[in-house]
């Protein structure tokens, strides 16, 4: 049986440590996605602070979680629109649909989760960790 000297053992430990860090970074859950192809043509409509609606271009929308709220909290989108939630709070949050169509799981600070809405309907959701946080997505 051959023994490895201490300096070689330390070098091997360092190499394995670096490999573990690289592997962990490559498999991070910070950008989780539940995407399916979409073909939405109309941009999303957001409820504005004045009660009217704003039309935005494209079929991708970002909902920010901050100050224990979903921003925007009411949104109307076309079928095929991709929604990405990003948590900007220090506390973890979820975006969990009441009908179990989507669930981000726990999102830590700066974590993201995406979902493509491929069917029409109303999709109310909430934070499972903070149930007073509610929002709604309407798909037309």
C-alpha cells in the first residue's frame, strides 16, 4: 500500500474543493424554469396606479417580489406569455397558484422562476410562506 504525503493530499483536497464549488454554481436553482413553447402575439396588460391599463410589447413579463408584494399584482396577458418571478426581498417567497398550475417553490433573494401560460383563464396565486401576499394573472 502506497501512502500519499501531506502536500499531495492537501493539493488533492484543494482541487476537489474547487470542483465542488464549480459544480454547485452550475447547478444553482437561482434561475428555475417551467417553460413550454408559447406563441403569444399580444403584449401583456398591467393594471396601472390610475386604474387604467397599460399595454406592453412582447410575450415575456417579469413580476418582482418586493416589500412583501407581487409587482404588478394584477396582470392580463395573451396565451403563450412567459412570466418570470424574481424575489428582491431578503425573505424567501413563493408564487403558488390556488389551482396548483404553477408553484415556484421557495425563492431566495434574486432567485427566479419562469412559467409559460398556454391556456386561457384566471390564475390567482399567493405566497405560501406569507398567505396575505396575493395576486392574479388573467390569460386571454
